[in-house]
C-alpha cells in the first residue's frame, strides 16, 4: 500500500441453505448482494488500515464485529434443512485512497 493511504477489509460469514439443484458454489458466492439475500448473516468483521508517511502499515481506529445473537437464527431445524457457512471478503474499489 502506498504511503499516506488508507483502506479497509470486510469479511462476512453467511449461513446459506445447501443447494439441491444444479447451481455450483461459485454461483452462490459470485455476487455479494445476491448472497446476502439468500442467507442470513452470522459474523461480520470490518477492519480499517492506514499507512504512515514512511510506509508502515497500521490498524486504524477500531475493529467492528457483529455476531449472531439468537440461537434460533442458526438452528438447523429452522434453516430448512442442511446449511453451510460461506465466507465473503469485500475490498473497496479503488483499493486505496489518500488520507488527506
């Protein structure tokens, strides 16, 4: 990352119902908007990074975490059968932007 720039990384773990059709796992994770509508969010981590003028990488301000609170949200019996956890990682476009 260039000096005096910042960025973030967001990782979401979503509980997705297992597909019984011909769809592949790549089709399920191809779009973040479609995957969040099909599954329920389990965990989310949002971390911000910044570089100094000398180019050292630091974690900036805070880490934001979200955890599922309700046991019924991720119970297999209420999820309608088997389900799997899918990890989605988001990086901004453009990857970096200036701090100033």
